[in-house]
């Protein structure tokens, strides 16, 4: 009877030790892959694919329409502006409601947080990796359509690509800042709400409910918009109630970036220091979300 000898001894690890930065980067990459459905069943890839299509296809259509109408009187009609394109908040909200619970709830439900924090990884590292993953995806999916729109408009512009780029050079800094503000807002709030439960369905419903309920409450406080009901109606008084609308709050910051003031169609238009109030509430909401995350995961770390 033939026998075999197997060397199953343990050897010390002699490779490079990455430390906290490597652990944080690995958690970030794993969260991005999970959110995008990479190395997962095709069903997990539907949501990010739909979001990418919803955000990019309108830009392609816009460029195509501009090309077809460039020699007609319709060429002067703007179909969509860079400022308006930043406001795809509804699509982003649905994606955050699906993604944020999926990358944080299973860690608590499956009790893997003590294992993660047994490594050189702290609660702050965990929060940075998770919020950073959602932020990176939202920023990429919001910025890519703007790039497609800008390059496409350059190529079909009647005045030439260089003239178009020079005339719209301000969007080269306005778009990244506005998209970054929108992305960090949804990422921090979405992950913070999702961290309060271990059930992904409850987390997603809570995220959507928080934004929609705040929007409804703000709409009730503002009341009917008489400015749109009749062109002969008196101008309604400015209201600070929209500050309670968590859904449209980042869009007010968008208007500040592109216009320098709150949009004319916003109920806050004409309110003294309305832009400053919007910035303060925006910062307060983001800070509150990040503090909630720090407290939640500092408890697990200890």
C-alpha cells in the first residue's frame, strides 16, 4: 500500500503589510463592487445599469437633437442645460435606497463587524470607505452624462468646438462642484439611515420615506404656488419652508453654484440670506449624518 507525505506546516507571512490605508482601500473596493453588482448575479447589475442609462441617454438624445436642428430656427432652443442635468435627484435617490442598505446592513445582520474591526481598521475607516464608495458611484454616474453632453455639444456646435468650449468654460468648474455636493449629500444621508437597521428593505424604505415625507411637509407649508397658477397673480411671499425639503435641498446648492443665488422658480427666491440658510442647513444635515455614522460604528469598534 503506497503512502504519501504532505507538508502542511504553517509559515509566517513575509509579504508587505498594508496597515489601515490598505484595509480601508480594500473595503472601499469591495463596497464599490457590491454596489455595482460586479462578480454577482445579473440581477444585481440591473439597478446600476438602469441608473447609468437614465442619466446618459438624455445627454445623447440632446446632442442628437442639437445636431439635427442646427440649421433650423429650433437651434436656438435649449433642450436641457448643464444646471438642469445636475438635478436627476429622483433617479439618484432610488439608487441610493437600493445601494446604501446593501453595503452596510448585511455587515450587522451577519455579525461581521467585530471581525472587520479586529484588523487595523477603525470605525472612522469603515465610515469613510462605505460613504466614499457610494459617493464615488454617484459622482461618476452624475458626471459622465455631463462629459458626454459637453463633448457632444462641442462637436455639433455651429460656432466650432473651440468657440463653444471657450463660451461655456465656466461649466468646467461648476459641474464638478455641483455634482460633488449632490453626491456627498445623498451618500452620507443614505448610508446613515441604512446603518440604523439590519434589514435592507427597511433601510431602503426609510431612505425614500425620509426624503419624500420632508418634501411633502415642505410643500404643505409653502402652499400653492400662485406664481404658476396665473401670470396675472400677485407674486407669492418668499418662504423658508423649502429648507425642510431634504429632496430639493442639494438643488438649492446647485443653483448657488451655477447662478450665484437661489433659483427664480424656488419659493425661497427673494428671501433675505436664503442662499446662506440653504448652505447652513445642507452642512448641518451632512454633519449630522456623518456624526450618526461615527457613533454607530464607534460603539461596535469598542
